[in-house]
C-alpha cells in the first residue's frame, strides 16, 4: 500500500501543478481576450447609432475589434502568443511535460492496482475504513462532476468512473481492501481530470456563445436599418418595405432575415433556460455548432452588404425603364405617328410565378395574383409603321459588379429588304425620345438579325432574341 500512497501523492502533486500551469496559461490568453472585449463593448454601445447615422469610422472600428476578438478565440491563439511571449512558450512546454509525466504515473498506478488485485494473499489485508474513505471521496468527486454538463462535453465518460467505483465497493465486500483503496484513488484522480476538462470546455463554449450573440445582435441591427433605409429611399412604410426589399433582392432578403430569426430563437432559448440548465439538455447547441453559426452569420453579413446597394440599383433601373417606356410611347405615337401595340407591350413574364417574393409583391402592389409581368425584367415596346412593319424596342437591365444599367435594343421587322436609312432615322428618334447624351451609362443598339441576339454571350440579349423570334413565328402563323 505504501507504493499506492506514493503514487497517489505524486499524481495529486502533478495534477495540482498541471492545473496551476493551465490556469496561468489561460490567464494570459484571457487577458488578451478581455482587453479586446472591453474595447469592443465600448464600441458596441455606439453600434446602433453608428449604423443609423452611417458613421463609417465607428462602424469600421467596431468590425475591426470584433474580427480581432474572433481571432483571439481561435485555436491558433496559443501559437501566436508563444511567438510573442517567450515566457508563455516556456509555460506551454512545461504543461506538455507535466501531462506526459502524469500519464506515466497513472500507468504505474494501474499496473500496481492489477498486481494487488491478482495477489489473493492480500485478502483481508489493509484497513477497511481507509478503503471506504477513499471510495467515499471518489463518490463525492463523482457527484460534483455529475452536476456538470458532462454528457455534452464528455459523453459516456462518467459512467466508466461509476463502474470503477462500484468495482471498488465490490472489492471491499471481497476483502481486498488495499485493491479497493487503490481503485478509489485511481477513480478519484481520473474524475478530477475529467472535471477540469469539462470546465475548460464550458469556458470555450461560453466564449463562442458570447461572440455568437454579439455578431447576431450586430446583424439584426443591420437588417433593421436596411428596412428603415429602404423606407426612406422609396417613401413607404416599413411593413411595405419588407415586401419591396424581398422582391428587389429576388428573395434573398427574406432568406437572410429568416436565418437570423432562427438564430435569435436559439439565443432566446439559451437565455430563458440559463446556460447551465441548457447545456444539460440532449439537443443543446455544441461549441462546433456555435462556430458554424458564427461563420454563417459572417456569410449573411457579406450577402446583406452586397444585396443592399444592388436592390436600390434594381429599383432605380426599373423606374428608369418605366419612364423611358412612357417617353418612347409618347414620342413614337405623337411625333412620328407610329401605331403602338399595347397588347404586345409589357415586361417579361415571371419565370417562377409561385415564388413568394413575386406573389407577395404583386398582391401588395396590385391585389391581383393573375398578373405575371415582372418589372424587374426587360420591358418590351411594339409599334407599327405605315408599311405594316413592326418596330420592337427592348429595354434590358444588365447587372455586373453590383451595378445595374439599362440597355436598349431596337429591331425592325422589315417586310422586304432592310431600309438602312429608315433604321438610322428610327434609331435617332429613339435617342431623342429618351434624351440620350454622353452621360448615358447604358447603350442603344440596332440589330437587323435576330440571331445575333439569340446566340449572344449575354443572357439578357439571348432572352430578348428568343422573344423576338417567337413573336415573329406567331405573327407569320397569324
């Protein structure tokens, strides 16, 4: 038993030393994190104001600190600290040595236990009270670990130690008191290590949850401000703007908002349950899941940042198409006496008419779900001249690098050979109708050959070409 007591003393000393070393390393890491977090919290108080007032400097500094805080929580923080601080690097080396030595001593203890258990001559030797005291101590340590969220961070591990304690109790009944004491000592040492491991994992989860909530709050404020900005931009209520935003973002805004709402429900559940109780529930969010949520919020933030100006661009371009359409119709019918075909004029039909963003917008705007024309798409105008030749004008929205510009394609369906002088005249009238100038960001193109459009590398031109070809076939059949 003297050998067991020696190993017990050495293991306890090593565990205490290792815990102290780990605590010191954690303190250095935590100082770095806390310093960053205090700076972050001071800017967090101004976050809403910065978003509302478009204070780019404060917003940029908050995002810089938030990014730095996130990096400080990453797994490579120890490596970075070791490079910056020689003492910290030395401390990490000592931790590794202590861990190796502790593992070696635990192996020695296990070998000693096996030897005692197999030596039946040791039966009824030792002190039954001492054995029971060691088992009592191990049971107390077991109960303290049982109160922690052990299944979350160390699943099935606690049951192993419970079986070991029961084994020790059986050894007492069998009269193997020294073996029982040795088993209890081993179990208690293992339980203490397990408790430290669980505490460390709880701290890691807590830090990631804190980052998750900060990023979630920031994203939610951005979404709220986006709706408020849109209301200012188009001069309508925020309720209407939710539908408008989702329409002009082609459903992307609702996708972003729904994911944020899902994460808010998770945060609400954790807040209402309390972290300790929540972590004991079987389906509670893991640390890795929190990291995945944080990564997803970062992606949502990027999507929202790209979507915001693009929605305004799409809306402005659509307004421009409508204005140009009215100007062209007015000019062509009054100035050059063309006949306007109202029944052939309109926007491209929505390809996905059952999409929620389109249906909600049409219902809100017109109250008529039979409408299929999509104002986000190209606008077609059709006229006829005195020679019964159709003149088609397509106003096409082009998107690229976050910019939306309107381009115009003109086509005349001549009954006979093309009259180039007439084509140039109509082209000039078109420029005059929309007051074309050098500041015009798009383009106006005349095309005599529909196939040039159909086989273009530009998807929008291809769609216009296909529509022209289909109408030409329909006209011939008629």
